[in-house]
């Protein structure tokens, strides 16, 4: 237990995107530590709202949880929330996610990731809140080829609209810190996976296709590397960003596993856990995608005490165990 863990219950939190993947896990951890949490979500249909409702149902088991359905662009609803609950700390994890989807529906990114972000900054400034922690993304590193990615590198060349909106969030946060003294912490998450994950992400897509006997789409002809980071490690880093005392007014941290894994190894581990061989459809790299990510986490280690402990050989079996349970599949059977 770290020095700040016992103090979590002394604060009230707003977690946006609480019915989303990371938001659910962060809210659950805060609630388990005894803190009151207001969870905000709009239950968008980017992926199954039923999965989001199931996550929210799990959070409602905690007496300290208040669930609110609202959109980040609805400033009146947000003002009412802030007046009623006056959160002391904000963990802003709601966003329109996905690099590839930003090619199809760009305006949804403008609304959620820019307008919604600005609304929250403005309300946080007015209250004011003690700390505003928000999800950025490893995608802000764009097409940089020097690995591992460090917070010291220039990130002014995004190669997807999603990445551009996440970098814009970092810049807006900097402006509010500079102008109004709002303490902000941006977290550049690297390929998060685990139980209660997102159906649009590779791990889930691969598992679903393999169990259905369908081919999996493997981009860049399999020459892909990702810094896969298990959700429990991400939660610990996020809680530290919310709670560690003495941070500078404006901070940005990489949160990754500090281990860039070949996609082919991930597929092999999935095959092992599912007991089926993947049919691979090898495809060129998608526009806006990058061949490799790899997090330099020295800053997060030094300032947040962030030390990820879950290799993919441990995390993938945990994900598959949950996946089978959630879908009512036999634990030892492939279908």
C-alpha cells in the first residue's frame, strides 16, 4: 500500500466515461477504496451500449456510486452536475476513441474530444477542482520512429484526427493551467487491454473471430508491435496521477508496460488460451496507424511510482477467462 492509498476515501471524484473500459475500472477502484464517485456516461453506440450498461450495473453495487447519463457537449447538464456534487478531483476518461473510426466519422471527435473537453476544463476552473486528470493517448507520437516514445519528444505531427484531438486536449489543458492555475495531468495510455475491454480493440476482435472460426485481420502483414498494457497497471498509474502529492501544476506521463510486443506473439498466446488456430488475413497498414509503439515510463516511475507488473503471458489468459465467463462459454472449450 502506498502512502496516498488510504487517503482516497477523503475525496469526492467525478469519473467521466465511467461505463467505458478504463473509466469503469478506475471508478471501481476508487469506490473499493471508500471514495464517493459520480460516474458520467452518454452510452454512445460506438460499440454495444449493452456492455456499458453491464459495467454500470457492476458499479451500482457500491453504495458510494452515483450514475449520471449526460453528454459532454451538454453544458447545462454538466453545470447541474457540478453544482449538485462539486467533485474535488476529476478523472476525465470519456472520449470518442479509435484511430480508424476517425476516418469514418470525424465530427464525433470534434464534439466529444474538443468541445466536451473544453466544457469540463471550464467547469473545473470555476469550481475549482484540486486536480484534473485526463486520458491522452500514445497516438500523439504520430509517425515518430525513435523508440521508446518519451514525453520529451516533440509531438506536433499527428497522423490521425484522433491523435490530433488528443494533442489538442494536452494543449488546452496547458492553457488552463497557465491562465487559471488549474492543476492538470495528462496520461498517454498505451494499448490497454483486459477484462471488460472494448469490442473494437484487437484482443477482443481476435478472440471473437477465432472462436467463430473466422479469419482475423492482421495489418501491416503482421509486422506490428504494440506496448500492450494490462488494465490493472493502468488503474494503478491513474490513481497515482489523481493522488500523488507534489506534482507540478501541468504534467504529462506515459503509462505503458515498457515492453513492445510483436503482434504475432499476441496471436500465439490467444491461440494457446482459446485452443484454436487463427486464420490470418494479412493486410496493409491502415491509414493513420503506426507500425510500433513503445513507452518510456521513467517519468511515471519517478514521479508516480508507476511500476507495471503484468506481462502479456499473464494478462492475456486473464482477459480470455473473463471473456468466456462474460459470454457464457465453457472455461476449457473453444466454442
